[in-house]
């Protein structure tokens, strides 16, 4: 896989576009060697893709849902056959370690099987009517053409959360991946095509500038935009969709915390914190960015944590013994460096790390700083890199308050042996995901994924909730009384 450069162009109306000279080249963030060359797309490419999906929608939505499910099963089989190849390409193109890439491809396989099974269920509702000889029921209907926009950090798993639920309910999809990971995106689409997905059901628009995403968001024939990315861009997407009366699903930033109480299993908490903070080099929306520690155990927890961090091996993620790979690009590296410089300027203790590594690749040491103020930039802003901030509190209630004080609300975790406090945290924590005695990362595809506050707009991906995001309800009344019965009027409960 690493002996040649992947070429990725648009896939529109069942065909791959001719490769042009108008391209961008993605490099391996570990070695800076070219990995993929991507055609730069245009607004016209978006228009062609949407038109193709619009034409395909009529036939695809009329396919029996079990038949759509059969194709999703075949996609899962294609992904299984190519799992190692796809995992290696993912690691080469975006830098995450190979074991995480393998797990991500498995997540897409699981999602294909899960949503394929929904083809034989897609449950609606049948409820009693308040009138005699009358049936009341509701069924799911597809929305139409879905515009999917995804980020670089999970270039296959997150798109699978958008694409597979969309397909099973009968939608067609135009997908714009991150330009940084358009190579693996093209290979993912090839798996769908090889599994027999009909022409026009999936269209891929790679590369492109801001105007390409803007064209997709504003296109009048797109029924819903599913966007994963930064909160700043997500707000613009939200506004543009509102202006066009378009449905929108947003998965945005996070500032996730692990709360460590004085009765916690501290060695376990230390392992979970290191994994949550530095897996994917801190480039997950669910990464552990804060630890909120009761002061009485800070002195005992800190060396345990630093010991775990010191054992992390940093390097090229293609090697199976590596735990932490590079950041995605030089812009991400520069952003992390700026936060460390700010910490030094403010006199924040740096317990571990804080340095760029080498001249080849975008490596930065796993970094632990603090204690910091709960209102500081380190504790409130999404850094999206390997920086972990320590915050100290006196009580359980203060830990909950600090946890909830940020603008984001994706994932939280608490370490405690006290069942009462654990259950109180479940209710009091203002995030979409809550872990007890685990890290902030590790979503499973059969459960809803999403957050509160500035993390999203109330929609959810994965699980049964995804079906609600990518479909709409149609309520049906069947009156077989042979008479005109008026609800709430012709009812006599006396």
C-alpha cells in the first residue's frame, strides 16, 4: 500500500471522473512522503452529484428495505475482505496508529451489518385509535438526498454512521470527505460500488475549497446536511441550512473530562486517562482534554498518570508497537505548540511533554499540564491535540459543576466506587455520553452518539436514533367505520 500514491477523483453517477492536473497531494504525517493525490472539485461537480442522487432516489427508495439491507451486508463483506489494506491506507494518510485504524474499519463493518438488519425491521408504530373501527399508525419515510460532510479524524467510521442509516431508509447520498483523507474515502466508496450499490445512490465529491462545501449545504435539492467538524464551521452550516429551510444534523466539538473522586481505583483511572487523552493523538471529539481531580488524591494520581504516559511509544503508526502517532498536519502541530507556549507564559506547570519531536513528521509529545483554572483557555477551548489539563476540586458536587461549566457537552466520565455518586453523576452531568469507570472514548454503534450544548443540535448518529435523524414520520389513519367520525368531537367517554 505504501509503495505508490493513491489517486482519488470524484465518483458521480456510477463513474469515476477523469483524473485532472488540478490536484492537491496529501502526505503521510509521519514521514511527509506523498500518499494520495486528490482532484480539486468544483461547484459544478457538486451540482452533477446532487442531480445524480436525485435521479437515483426514486428507484432506490422504492427498493424493498430488506433488499437494501442485503446490499449493506455485502458492503460489510467487502470491508472485511479489504480490512487490512484499508487500515494501512488510513494510517498512512492521516497518521493514527494501525490498531486504531483496524478498529475503525471494524466499526464500519459493524454499522453495515447493524443497519442491514434494520432492513427487515424499520419499526414504525401502531397504536389504538380513540374511535371505533379506525386504525392509527406511523411509518418511516426517506428524506431524499442527504449531504454528508465528514472530518479527517475518523474518515471511515463516522461517514458510515451517516451513509448506512441514510441508505437503509431509502435516501441517496452525496458525500464530501475531508480533503486530508479523500484517498481512504475513495477506497471506501469502491467497497460500496463493488458490493452492488446502484448507480447514483452514493456520489463522492473529493477535494475542493470552501465553496464546494457551501454549494452542497445550500443546494435546494439536498434534504438534510449531516455535518461533522468544528463548532465554528458547524454554526455556519446551521445558519445556511436554516436560511434554506433544510434539515441539519451537527456533530461538533468537545471538551471532555474525566472526574476522579477520592474513592476511585486510581491505577485504572490513570490508564483510562492516558488512553482517552492521547489515543488518536488527542484528535477525537471524545478525547479526554480535562481531568477533574479531588485534591485529596491528586498527589497519588499524578505519578501513576505520568508513569502511564511515559510508557506510550510515539512514532509511525504503521508499526504495531506504536501507541501515539503524529498530528494530521503542520497547522495542527502549530496550534498545539501555541497552547504550550501560552501555558509557559502563564506559569502553568508542565508535568510531562510540551515539545515537538524531530524534524520529520508532525510529532508532538503527550503533554500533561496543570493545575489550571476551570475558566482558562486550557480548560474551556477544544485544543484537538495531545494536551491534557489537570483541574482540582474539593467535592463531588464541585466536580460536576466544573464538568458542566464548558460550552461543549459530548462525553464525560467518572471514576468512583460509590454507586450513589455514580448514579447521581449519570443524572447531573450535562453531556450526551456518560461513562462510569472508563475513559471518555469508545462509542458502540448500537447506541446513540451525540452531545448537548455547542456540541450539536440535538440529533444523534448510530443506534436506533440514527433512523430518526435520516428519516421522517408519516402518520396514517384508516377509518373503516363507513361513517364520518371526528376525533375529539364524536368521542363519548361518559
